[in-house]
């Protein structure tokens, strides 16, 4: 997966523009990781911010749209192609630090763009 397509919803994932994903549960390949706190539909920089709750002490993690395998609107679940450990070890998303600055997302592109198990 290249750095550019990691920020794009895959056509097979079932994403429909305008659908509000906030509150959907997020499922890693090996179990639940939390709920969507916010999401972006920006062309070329779409992502989810997941509140992991008590799982890793309330950390907010950013998942690029390209990590999404399937969006199940009936079950209100989003399935991603990363393990819980991979997500847990991701850089923490900091809203104040992001501030709409595109270069802030580069650390996430590097992290998620690496080969995953």
C-alpha cells in the first residue's frame, strides 16, 4: 500500500459518502478496539479517529481510510485490516497538535504504510 492510497476508502469497503460513522464500533483482525470518535471524508486524506476507551486507557488513535476492510452499516461496525497490537502501538492522535496541518498525518502514513503481519 502506498502512502497516497492509504488515505482513500477502498471501493470494496462499502463506504458511502455522507454516512456518519461516529459511534460505530471498530473491529481489528483479532477483536474490538473501540468506537469512532470522528471521521474525515477529505479527498486524499480520509481517516477515522478511534476512542479506545479502557482498552488502552482512553487513547485516541488515527486509522487511515485505507486500513478499512468493511463497513457494516446494519451492525454499525467498521472492520480494519490491522491487529489490536498494531493499533495499540500507533502514534496517539492529538487534536490540538493536528490543527488541520497536513504534515501531521505523515507520521501515520509512515506507521501504517509499513508492512503489517
